[in-house]
C-alpha cells in the first residue's frame, strides 16, 4: 500500500469516525470504541480457549464435508446422529436451569429419526442437512 493510499484510508476512517460519533465528544467516543475493541479481544480469546478445550472431545460442533457423496454413506449418517445424541445427553453441572425442553426432547427426536436410516439413507435426506 502506497503512502498516498494510506493517507486516503486514514482520512476516510477519520471521516467515518466523525460521522459515527455525531455530537459526542472525541474522548467519550474513544471510551466506547476502546470498550468495543476490548470486548472483541475477550470474545476472540474465549472462542479460541473454548475451541482448544473442544479439540479433545468426541463431539464436534462443526461439519466439514468436501465429498458430495458423503451423505450417501450410512456410517457417516450414523456418526452424525451419534454425535447429536451424545451432545444431547451432556449434563451441564455449572448451569442450573429448570426449563430446558430441547435438551430433554433431543434424545426422543434422535430416537424417532434413527430408524429411518436402518435401511440406508432415504432419498429425501440426501440433498438436505435437515437432521443437524
């Protein structure tokens, strides 16, 4: 990036900042912006920390599929259903919530869905990820 482009970018950023803050004093605006930057920093740190803890877990919260035929394999479908079922059975000791119907209903939902895959993957399930 050339010096001229850097100066133009800096001028644009200042104009945006001036427009955003409106009638607010620059010092007060700085306090808000620094708060947002700090919040973003904490969020990223928490995200990385949580993902580092989840790396060793058997249950994954993401799905990368590069093979379009992956969902035709019954074993892949069974593995996904198993992971959903295992996730639904997790007991969160740190949370004391009285009304969490989805956690109670998930095992029932998986039990209802699982028989559909005993004879292979149904045709209507090959094009969608409805069970995730």
